C-alpha cells in the first residue's frame, strides 16, 4: 500500500506543471497581442538594420573588399543605354536634392502648419537627423567612390553610406509610420516600394556608389527612423494622429 501516495504526488506535480505551462502560454499570447507590433518593429526596423549596418561598416572600416560590390556594379553598367542614362539621371536627382529634400521640408512645414506638432517633431527629427548622420558617417569612414568607369553624373564627396539611399529610405520609413493607421497606408507603400529601390539602383547605374553603400544607407536610415519613432511616440504606446494637437 505504500506506493499509492507516491503515485498521487506524481500526478499532482504533473498537473501543476501543466498548469504552469498553460499560464506561461496564456501570458505569452497576451504579451504578443499587447506588444506584438512593438516587438516586430524593434526586431525588423531596429535590430536587424543595425546588425546589417554593423557588418558592412566593419568591412569598410577594415578596408576589406566586399565580394558583391564589383560584380553588381558591372552588371548595372552592362545595362547602360542612352535612354536609360536620361531616366536614371532624373531618378537620381529626384531621389535627393531636387525631390526628396524639398519634399522633406514641405512635409515638416505642412505638419507644423496644421498644428500636428508631435507628427511634425517626429518628421523633423527623423529627416533632419538622418541627413546629419549621413554627413558624419561619410567623414568617419572616408570611403572613396568607385572608379570602374567614368560616370555621366560624377560625385566628389565620400561614398559610404549613400546619401541618396539614406534620404529616400528615411522619407519612405517616415511616411509609412505616419500613415500606418490611416487610409493612406497602401498608397504610400505603393509609391515608396518602387521609389526607394529605383533611387538606389540609379546610383549603381551611374557608377557613383558601391552596392554596400546603398545597403548601409537603407539600414541605418531604417534604424534611425524607428528609433526616433519609439522615442517620440513613447515606445509605440501612442500613435500618429491620435490627438488633434499632440
């Protein structure tokens, strides 16, 4: 008769273990429901881009060749045609000084004029900070531009990371986060999804950036915008447009 209490104690322990697992599972599901958006944003928009940028930056800092840089540039150059020349020069101009920069200024001014101060502050910090970050990064890494062929639109400052890639991605990420909870989400995505890659490829086609410059620009821009968003909107507890005058 002695083994019976041991069997009973084992059953109780098993039930307690099952109850603990169910409680942990319920807690996990509740956590994902409550903070899933934040966790996804931090992982995809902040941690992964920072890791990607760090990997590229380490190679550049050590002055090591990146295996895909030259082959991708040579492929882009192989597509060169007279009609393409005019198109990609135009895209390159729109992708920064003659398009993105004026739009950035107009966006911030419009938000402030509408008394959307939190949205305006987010846009100003994201867009302006990205430009300053690009200038500082170029000076720090001091990477020379590619010289595989004579470009039809040469540049004379440093190459890493690409200002065009950073500027276009910063604008895209800012607009997407601002519009995510509005009916403008899909139109913004539809415009920015092709625009950002086109700007990046235009810089390769013109031979003024390595592919790693473009990837690094996209990565650091994404991480910067998401970091600013999390600060301005209190760790994503708030949402753009939730208050009339935030």
